[in-house]
C-alpha cells in the first residue's frame, strides 16, 4: 500500500481543521483527492482506525463517510484477508459528488473562491510575464497542447490545474505556487459537477493561450486581465449551477436524496 | 551596452567617468566557483555511492532494486549532515525502469530548519495525478542525461517536489554506458546568495549574476531581484561602457558589474 507520498497526499490525510468532524467533510476530502488523481483507482485506503486517527474524526464518522463513498461507487470494501477499502475512480460518481458540494456551498463562498483565485492567478500571470524564461513559457504551451489533446473530462481538469500551478511557478513565487495548489484542490471538489462541451473547452484553451502569448510578449497587465476575466466567467458559471441546483432542490424526487443524503439535506434546509 | 530589466524600478544608470572596476567581478567569480565546486564535491560522492550499489547488484547477478538504493541512506545522511555542507537536499533519482521493483524512484533527503534529522522527500509519482512530480522531464534530469555532463539549474520553484526556491546541481550517473540516473544536491537561492555576499563584503559597485536563460541568480542590489530577468545585449561584448561583464565557464553564468 502506498501511503503519504507528496504534499498533496499529506494534505488529503491531514486532520480536518473545520472541527465539525462531519462525515460529509471526510467524504468530500477523499472524493476530491480521487478526482485529482492524488488517490488512484484500485488503491487501498488506510485501515479505518488509522484513517480516523489521521483525519482526527471518530471511527463512527469515518464509517459514515466510507458508507457514503461506497454508496456513490467511489469506494469498494472487501472483507476478510487482504480486505479493506479500495478506491474506485468513477467519473459519474465524481460528478454526483461535486454536484452535491455545489448544492451545499453558498453563492458568496463561490464568489469568495473566485475572488481569491483571481488574486492569486492574476498576480501569478502578471509576474510570470516579467519573470518567465523561454523554457518555462514553452512548458506552459506544452501543457495547453496536452489539454487540447485529451478527451476525458477528469484528465482535462487535472491538466488545467497543472497549467495554473505552473503559471505560479513561472512567476518564481513559492508562496503563490502553494496557494494555487490549495485553490486547485478546493476547486477540484466543484468543477466535476459542471462538464464542459467541446466548444467550451476550446474557448477555455484559447483564453489560456492568449495569457501565455501575453506572458511571452511581456505584457503583464494583459496577462493579469485575461486571467481575471476567465476566472470571473468560470466563477459565474459555478454560481449559476449552484443557484439552479438550489432552486430545483426542493422539487427533486427522492432518488436524488438517496444518492446525496447529506448534501440534499443541507440544501433543503 | 544596454540592459533590459523587466522588474527594474528605475532606468539603467547614466554615464559615469571611465569603466567600472573589474575586480569585484573576478572576486565574485572565484567565490561562486568555490561554492559550486564544494557542492559538486558532495554530489560526486553521492554518485560514487550509487555506482558502488549498482556494481554490488551486478556482482550478485541481479538487476538493481529498491533495497540497493535504500542501502545508500547512511552515506547520504552523513554527507548531508556534514559540518560544512552547503546543500539542504541531496540524493539520487533513478532512470525510469532502472529498478526492477519500482519504475520511478527518488532517494532524496532534506535538512529541515525545524527538525533535528533530515527527512526523506516524498513526491507523487503517479503520472495521472494533478501533483505528479514529472522528474524525467525536469531540466536537472534531462540535461545531464543528454550531455553526459554536470549541470546547474535555477533559480526555479521546485513545484510538486520540495516547493523550495532552488539551485539544483546534478551529475549523470553512468556505468558502462548505461544511464542509471542522476545524483544531485539542492541549494536554496537565498542560502547561495548569503554565502556569496558574505565573501564579497562591501562593494562600491552592483554585482548581478545571470544564468543562461537571462534569469538573475543573485544580486547585490534590490534594483535587480533574484528570479527576475535581465536581458543583456548580446553585441555588447564583455566590456562595454559603464557595465563590465565576465562569463563563467561552468556554470555558464555571467557576472555583470555596474556602478552602484
């Protein structure tokens, strides 16, 4: 069993600091890690008691969270020798999970997330225009080429996350890079709920390419502006989805609550 | 001679009387080469340890595996915790596929400011993860592999790895023509700057060190910041007007001296 390798993985298994100890928070954390590929398909999770201790939640809470993930088809539990909880990376289940999160989160929280993303991503783009070397710029282009070449939505999201993180690294700022990694992890809980059409993806990639062009022509103001505008659009879209889910929430049939018990209860109240 | 400083907050200095004193540049060159050689000395010792481990595996008649690498730890930690060691991280990174039981492997140890003992660097080696540490594509791995020579990379943000702002010094490890990986060491940019500035002492001029990608490695003045770009006029030669430039052979950095 592979455990705790890399900062992102450490973050996945770090104690939950919101103090609520809610099983939804545990499920969301693990779901996001599966979405981002930090925990991989088929990987065995630590034992219940170990995982509960790592996350600083009771074993009862953890069992609820695992039951939730099992219900969603993201975790498989086998009994007996060689048994345990194993991860199943199912794209549909991830979409359901982030729809639940989008329903539960408030629109002001989404706006706040957009604000901080614009601050970090916009500044990173501006500084990258001042500081990125030719090879760093070539790397950004390579990432966008890869983004255009892959079909699967989950992989597209991960590659796009790497684009934002690499812009921050090209800005020569460790702090901005770490902030961007954190923001992308948070975003990972939400974005899977809003699949993109091919045309939307093409628009996104074109917008990122314009940013890289601005970085290459050393136009920091433009690089920042383009980045902020794009993040503003993504945020508006997330808020629209959230508002839509909330308005429809009370009319939805019981089937939905069976899949997303906690999120639906939260949104309905 | 003209310089372009995207990060600069004031224009390039006006004319001065006569060329600047070249001695600080020569002095800086000596100091930088001293520090770089010292780090490479340790890196060479790390390389020799990997070569010995590889030889031992071959004598057993087996392919190298994980435990041959982990057996190097004692030696690595001795080097890293040596009294005069400049590097804060050290180790070997194996060529993909070298180890029979692990496709990718970093045996990298780091001194942490708040810890007594070095800590092993753990990175995400799953290619599909958002946090994948794609070392086989990193300059510090690719260049020594391609050229067969030692290499200094940086300043750069070691994203998904140590998350430090670094200079990384690596050498290729080759046995009978087979590329086994690289041995290397990390020196934080800030630490390198402190070491060099201490040796240089007080100067009446500004000294800026620029890497081959036009990135400032260190500077004696806030007018040029480490990590920013300083694009030097290629036609200006090594001695033009009020600015004096000398080129180092290895690492191929330039030292720019201008009136303070």
